[in-house]
């Protein structure tokens, strides 16, 4: 009698472990699958920039009219508690004869916090020395322009909305 009960207990343990192993395998294949679909493996298509005449370019003050933001920058041994004060303007495409200017301004306002977050993220990754170089402002303009275009990009549009990023003030401390 004792042999049958021991046999039943061992079979129960094997059944539970088999079930647990099956659940783990299913979880691993579903949670860590690298082929999740076409969208995860694809890089976004490059945006098309059109030549925008001056009268169709619209300026958007990221931190309000005449306001600047203070960004903490990456600490280094020589400059442990540095920051950058900058006033950032976004020049965007208002569309042909500025027909899309108001719609695109609303798009920028809708994504305002994400645009500000992109600025914070960028400047936190830069050190005082990197921001002091000759090409620092151009590098920041280019990086932020790409980041901003990705933020405001709509699914159906391949057109770059952000034309340029302009720094009205750039003071490192």
C-alpha cells in the first residue's frame, strides 16, 4: 500500500513540474520573441524636407516668449555641478501659404512636454566640455531637430515639420 501512495505522489510531482515547465516555455517564447512584427524591426522611414520659403516658416518658442530654461548637464571632475541656460525656438513648416500653421502649432502644443523632455534628455547627456566646443551648438541643433521631428511625426506623413532649432541664449555655468 505504501508503494502505491509513493508512486502517486511522485507522479503528481512530475505532473506539476511538467506543467510549470510548459508555462515557462510559453512565457519565454511570447515575452522574449524578437520577431514581434514588422514594426519593431523596421527603422522609421527618413523624413522628406522640402525647401520652405521664409514666409512659410513659423517660429514657436518652446519655453514661452522670452523665457529660457536651465538644464543640468553631465557632471565631470572639472565641472561637477554645471548647468546650461538656453532659450530654444523651433522653426517649423507652416505648409503651403501657411495653411497648416495653426494645425501644426496645435501639434507642437500637444507634444510640448515631450519636446521639453527631449531637451532635458539631450543636455543631461552632455558635459560642460562637450557643450563648450565649437560645434556644440550645431550638434545640439541637429540632434534636437531629429528628436523633435520624431516626436511630432504623424503616422501618415513623411514630411519633416521641424525645419530648424534656434538657440536665442546659450549660457554655460
